[in-house]
C-alpha cells in the first residue's frame, strides 16, 4: 500500500498545477492527475499547497557551543526535512576523519531530519590540501573557509583560500566562504572596547557593511585568479550582493545565499534595552534597514540563489548569552524551525517573491548547490518523498511557546505567520502536523553529497558532463 496525496496544488521551482502524488517505498513513484486510489492511503490536499520538504544548506549543529542534532526535529516541524551541517575540523584530525567523528558522536541515530555535511577548515596543515581530492568519494562536496575570526582556528588567510580553490576546482568541490575582513573587525573591536563600549549594538559598529563588502570583493578576486566556482555564504549587504552580481555578469561562477534573519531583522534589534540585543548577535551583523529590500530584490532576481537559516541555538539561550558583554557575546541565532514561515509570510504573502521562487530558494537550489539534487529538493518520480502540505488559510503569531529548538527564545517572536505546514512527510513518513511533532525522533539519515553541484553548472566545458542538472 502506498500513500496518495490528492488534489493539492503542487508547486515546483518553475510551475504549479492541481494534481496527485503517489508515494511508495519512501520514494515518489508517480506525479499526475486522477491517479487511482485503489489500495492506497489517501490524503486529500484540496485547497492546500504541496511542495518539497525544505533543504536548509547552512546550519550549525554542535560547534560554537550550540545545540547538536537532538533539536533537529525543530527543522522538520517547520517544514525543512534536510539540513546540512558544518562538520568542524578537530585538532589533529583531517577533514574526512573529523566529519566521521562529528557524525558518529553528534548526528547518527540522533537526527530526526535527514542530514548531510560541509567540511569546515580549522587547520592550515598541508595535509588539509591533500584530503580535498578524496572528499567526493567520502560523501563531501563542499569546503568552508572563514576570512574572519582572526587569532582563532577558524581563520583562513588568503594564501590558504587560494591554494584550496586551486585544488577544489579540479575535483568538483564547492568552496564556501564567510566574507568579513578579520583585521578590520579586530581593530574596531579594540577601539570600541577601550572606550568602554560593552552593549550589544557595538557588535554591529565593529562589523559595518564595508567589512563584508571588502572581503567579498577580495574573495571574488581569489576565485577569479584560481578559476574556481565559489559560494559566498550569508550575504547581508547591498554592496556584497552587487559584487556577486557583477562577477556573474563577467561570466564568473560566483554565487551567494542570504539568511532569513537578514531579510527580516535589522540593526535596531541589537539596540534593545537591558542587553536584550544579545539575542540578535550573529555574524555578519544585522544591517541597517535599507539593505533588506536590496536583498529581497536579489533573492527575487536570482542574484542570490538560496535562503538558509544559519541556525545556531546557543546552549542556555539568552540566559547564557546575556552573561557576556561586547565583544565576547557568543554569535548565533536559532531559526531553522521558522525559515518556511518567515519566507512565506514575509516573502510570498507580501508579493516579494512568487510561490515558484519560494520553492527554489527554500528547497531546490539549496539541494543543487550542496550536491543532494535530485534526491532532495523536488517533487518528481525517483526523488525522496519529502513533502509538505501547506495550509495557506492559517493565521497566527510566532512565539517561543511553539519552539522545538532547545533555546529559551524565538528569534522572530511576535511576527505574524500566514499559513502553516499542515503535514510534513520525510521519505513518505508523516513526521509533523500543524506545528507538532508526531513522528519518531532519531530516524534521520545521513545523505552523502555529490560533487559538481550548482556552482559548476556554467563552469568549464570539460566538466559540463559531470554537472548535476
């Protein structure tokens, strides 16, 4: 017996139509109209939207003292069925061994969402570079380097970035870059701290837009010199976005994402009284409001190809973060549960993006970029049966009382939500209904990523036949 979802308005990244979806053995078997009900469990989706489960290509499940995969069911409840975590490089270990350790200790048998990994460089040893050619056969297709965080293991200098790019391009590995000028940040932090400035708003003052704009431009120059497809993570400024757009117009394979909180929140949240602003400390910092509409336009026009949550729920929540003063407030904001609600309510319902574009930035493009497409990110025969039935008539308010994210606050507390994920299926199994978990925890599967993802789609002719279309 299969699962038959009937009469829903099925939305893809390119169109929508009223139809049926037949699910068997965890996969989508057939998509059509008036499919036979005989022998199947039938779910009537009349009047509802049906689209693929979300793929959140940018979450932090463990590093930075954030909650690990034990809270991944928050993503599923919110309509995201696959999350892609950054596996930190442990001291004395290579990228692949670190990923295996991270998976075994923090994810395997614990995650409720299906999951995959990026590698995250924290060691400048030459052995790092020797591992890049082995990544693809070990299910890894992306490597992240951070241009900020000077003086910590996270920082990567330009030489390391350039050398990584030169090797990665020959093996279909996508280089991901966190673009902020670390030297500028350190100096601005020191100057502000010396003047006795300790409130959260100083986080923004020490990381102005120019810090990101400069690093993004420099990253593009490195990518151009290395002739390497590159993905800029969490773009927050109009200037950085324009640098990416200009690079694409010159034919470079440079792409970018932004995050839900940069589209919804602004710098003023850091300036709330009683150190409340510590809730909104994240890196890069929240920007002045004019940047938001520029980012929405970039998302609508495909100048930015995806919207992630950059989820990082700090253990202890605000109660713990508020114990610190600038510049030592831990960065990171929870958000994987509310990504769908905020993109739909603030994007689709306000006319900023179409329903098709929503599906593209929420599921399809992230799956392509990471190397999980066509298994994830679409409703099509052969794909995993990760399906959301969405009720657009629901009206409510986002509140921490509905949160599954393991923290003591919601980043989007008080925002209106329009619509709700009425049913969320993971590989054909019902996992959540109307904001409540109904499936079993810990059944998420590790999905190995494939090389030559979306960033390679317009790259060199000699690798075109390897590109995932």
